[in-house]
């Protein structure tokens, strides 16, 4: 029988016109079903409930609403902005950085963010199927310099507990691994996923676990379900980090970034990275000039404690690590 979170995921909104109807907004020419045909709409009911009704500028709506602007071809915006496809070393295995390997566990997510750098990723070709992870285990075993494995996707928490923890326990048999890092948006957009069954699975793991969540705005961290999810995660001993993307119309102000950092630390989540937008086709309308991004971080640093200021970075294809962006302090 499906769990509560799986039932909620099955009931997610998949039509952009239905999304704006539920938010009591009228049909508008800038909402594009054509854009949704190339990258579908997907919004959980939990995330929808945190949006403001009758407000086109709502920062959560901005992240998921397909717009006509996505159909404009922009120079330098492509389908593989961070070089993922060149980093594929085996089915479902990305090895970009020296000591860590990323496993593409699934192509599924619980939400489709319009700025997603993998919105054009060929998941059907590049994700290991349920029973074909042997090449990944062989690769990891042959690379003793790798001490951390990142579970990504898609979103690894879309997997059932059994599939997810079967993967984790298999990783524990590779002696040189020290940590498993999970990158997931589900604790934010579908906090019901962090149920007791999931927590029990976490607590049975022997390797150190780091969970990197993805919130872009303080409004995403509101509500009892969010509080419960992160309380459970804290009690399980998981290290909690957050990464954000700097997005025009969502968090492109010192007020918004400060509120986000304060909301994160209230849940014991440490701000980690603030990503300068990856140049993925369809997302150019979210971009800010680099000088504005640098100025925002300078201003933010003057208003909150240093450990609450995320590092401004950009991912560049072929580089050995994320590239820190100097802010001229």
C-alpha cells in the first residue's frame, strides 16, 4: 500500500492552468502550456499550500510556473550547462570531482523547478535501472580516492525506503567510503516524506550521512509539517546543509536572503551554497547580472553572522570543484 507521502505525490498538480486556478488567478498570456510540454509542470499540494493566493509575484509560484519566456532562445544557454554528460563514467555514475562520485538514482522529482540545470538531462539513457548498479559498484571499488558518494537525480528521496536504503547499505560495503551525501528537495516540497519509517532507515546506517536540502525562500520553510520533518532529522543526527539558487523575482534582495538564512538556522540547517544561475536553456529570465549577485552578498555579510552567509559559487563544466565568486570584500 502506498504511504501517505506517495499518495500526496500522486496527487500533485500537473497542469499550469489548474495551478493558477487553485491560486485564484486568471488565465494569462504569459503562462505557457507549450513550455510545460517540453518540461512538465509538477507541484505538490504541500508546496502549493504555502503559496499566496491571487499573487502573480509569489516567490514559490515563480519557481514552478511555466512561462512564455522559456521558449525564447538565448545565446550561451544550453541543455547541459554544467557538463554532466561529459562526466558520465558509467551508467548512472558522474565523476567530476576527485574524492566524490555522484549517482543519478532516478529521473523523478516531487517538483519541477523551472530553473533546473538538469531539465534537459537524458535520464532514460543515463540512469542505472533498478537491478543494474553493478557497474557503479565496480567503478567505486576501483577508485579508492573516492570517500564520499552523492545520491542525486532527479531526487533520491522519491525512491521507496527499501530501494533507497538498499543502495545505502550496498555503499557501506565499499571500505574506503566515509560519507553518503543525499541531495534532495523533498524535505522542503514534500516534508511528509520524512516519516518515522524513513528516520528508522537513516538511523540504521553506519556511514556518516549529510543531507543537503534546497530552499530558495523563507516562505518555503513555513508550517508545522516542515517543523516536524526537520525536528525528526535533527534527532536522527543527520548533518543538515542548504543550497539555494539566486533567482530574479524570488530571492534577489538582501531582505529575502537574510530571511532565508534566519529561517534555515531556526531549523538547524546551515546555509551552504548560493548558486549563481546555471545557464540552462529556458531559465534565462531568472538570471541576475554578476555584479548584482556580488553586491547582494556584500550587503548580506554586513547584516548577519558570517556562518549564515552562503558561499556564492558557480559550477563550470570541466572544473575540479565549484568556483567561488569573489565579492570584493
